[in-house]
């Protein structure tokens, strides 16, 4: 039997290089890789060796005979991909990345951020030869969105951090946690101690609706809510009104689905995860029974991925509602067309199944509304209702466009969460494009206001390309950036730093008395795991910086 890639696929393509018969698609460099929702194994070519399963950082690959019941459909999903795109293996072997020549000397790079993009960049750097990496995070804990953005009921997705932790045990990597670049140390000071600086700081600012009432109490960003239930210290004290029966989420991407799932899952189930204690306690007292997800365009343009849409419908405690009217002639035609790509077909097939399933009387309900746009949040002192308009979908130069009609509706709700995209924030002393919400760059090399390359400054991840892609997307993105650094260093374009890494550590120690290093993080990690084990959970996160620092000092 063949092996099967399932829902948790992170797209980092570690499995591709391990396959001896080249039967995993799409591969990095393939036309559809950048936008792929997951990878697939050709069941007709797989030799059942298991090499891919061993390489997978998130445990998403199974032998077909061992698929759990809730993942059985993935055997069909993998096969369908190759029915649409038959395997044409050329066994092309990519050349190994160039290693640093000994004559160039030791390269030292500061990496600002410790999320997936930062960690992939550090991994690529370490694979290039004699390199020292200094990793910075403003929190006392590493891993960024892998720790504070992944839903608590997706613990396997966080497994990628185990791979990073193993790779960073060597002395060539140092953690400087609880240090904020731009406040505690400047960009110029980093370059006084390192040849180059990579900014992999993500996209921490939320997209806004720009409508009246958006700032009323009861209206929040998805970032706030996700960070709150994941125990982020900046949001531990936030409060969300869960007293009403209906919540509205504006947006229908995977983050919106995560939030809908958390709001509708039995709190007793969530209590076995690493969800923050304050969140599970609040959810135990929640009155929310119905969650509406609003999308401005049609079903075919929905932003969620097929795997997450499939998982949403597998809970017996929650009904997923799709209006049969949304299964229009366009959807029917797409399902009947053999040329429809497997990714679109899966999403439309699931929508059709949900539309015909009806409600079962489950305790909670997730209701998708398409072709609607919020125009106002209404309430006296807090959100009481949301006013929206219905849209027609017109063709535009960049694809389908939502155009408002005169038809309006009002929805009573006390909680509105906007999940309409993310933007980067400016780092002091570093160029920033406020229109795009990124640091301007050319293939990872930062550009100044005149469009010229800023020597020694680089970017990776969402701050480089915008908020799109999944965890594994950052692997190839970081590889491109690191290739530029290696090229510039080898060509002598990077100035030699005046100070060494010991000078850097001395500077940070003077300025940041609560600095947390790798050993300190190891103590925090061990304490969280021990607290979790005592409660039958994977970990219990600290949600206060002072508690993290105190734990890190206990040695």
C-alpha cells in the first residue's frame, strides 16, 4: 500500500528530497507549488518505503492501511491530484547549495524573529558552512506564530518547532530572547557586530474594515482573539463578550475557521490541549451557539483550504451550514468539468455535501455566508448588530470582484471578529512600505527609499512577501534570502563587523538585565511541560513575562 499525506501537511517539502522514486508533488520549483494547499503522494508509484514519513516534521504522512477514520478521505485526495496531473518524473536532482569558501572566513548573521521564517533562515545558514547565528525575539519564548498562532487543537502542526530546537542545540546558534530590536538594540548596532541582519518579524498588524463602529467594544481583530486563546502575554488580560448566542467572523480563511472551531468545540475537549487556562475557563461559560463567517465574494473564491474545510465538518457536535443557493450554476458546472483542478474540486464538493446534509440538531452551528460585505457595526456603547450589503460578483482584470447591491441585512451580535488579512509593522531604522505593509526588498535584499540595495539588511517570511502561505512556504522563501547573503558575503559586499559575538552579548547583558538565553528557554519549556503533565496536557503555558523570566533564572 502507498503512503498518504493528510490534513496537517505544512508544505515545507522535507519529504520530497527523501523520496527515492520522486512521487511527491508538487515539488519546490513546480508551477503550482507556491499556491499548493498540501503535497500529495502518487499511489501508483509509491514503493511504501516510509522515508517520507520519517522526514515529515508535522507527522502528516501515514501508511494508507493505518489512516485514522477522520483522515480516510485523504487516500482519495492524494490519488485525485495525480488523476488530474499524471506523474511525469524526470528525477532531476537539484544542485546542493553552495557552501562558504574557507577563504571567506566566518559569517555572522543576526536573525530578528524566531518564528518559522526565521528558523528556516537559520537552518539554511547553518547548512552553508562556518556561520554563527544570533537569534532575537522580543518575548522570552521562541517560535513566534508556531507557538502563538497555531490553533491548540492542531498540536502536530507545532511539531516543526521540535525540528528547529534540535537543529539549534549547537554553539553556533545563540538565543537572545526578551530583547526588542529597535528598542534595546538598533539596526546599526547589530551591523557593528554581525555581517548581516535578517528581519523575519512577520505581519503583526491586522487588516481593518474601515467602517463606522469598527472600534466599538465587542469588535476585535482575529489576532487578538487567537493570541488570547494561545496564551500570548500581550493579550492574556483581554476580555471578549461571549454572552450572546451569535458571533460573527468577517473573513473565511483558515484563521477564521480556527476561531470558529475554538468557539464551537466542547471546552472539555480543548482542556486537553495547550490552550490558555483563562481562555478555556471563559469558553466554559460561553453562550455562543452560532458562528457566522462572512465572505465578500462567492463560494469559489473562499479563502479557506480544502483540508481545513473538511476537518470543520467532522465534528458531531457542530453543524456546518452552506445555503443550497450558493451551489449555483457556476459551481455545478465546475464540479461537472473534468478540467477543474483537484484543490477547487475538493472545496466545492465539500460545500455541496454540507449544503445537502442539513442540520442535525447539534449543539453548535457554523454558518457560511457568501457575497456579503459589512458596512457598519451598530450599538450604543458596544456592538449590538452588524449591517451588511449583499454583493454581485463581476469579472475584473485581477479576477472576480464583489460589487455591492442595494439589498441590505442586519445581524444581531455582541461579538465581531475581523479576519481580513495581516500587515507588517515598521522596525525602527529599517525601510518600510506602508502601502504594502512589508519591508521593500528585491529577492530578500532590503531596498532603501531610492530603490537601492541597503547593504547587510535582508528579509524573510511575511514581512518580505506579505501575509500569504503556510508554515512550509517559508522554507523556500528563506532559502532565497540566505542565497543572497552567501553571494554578497563571498563577493565582499558585506562590511566586516567591528565587534564579535562576545561583544554583542556583553552589550545585551548590560542593556537587558532580563535577557533569556537558550538555557533559560529550556527551563521555561521544561516547566511548562511539567505543569502540563501534571494536568494531563502537553503543556501549560506561562502567560506573564515576569513568570517566564523568573523561571529562566532558576538555575
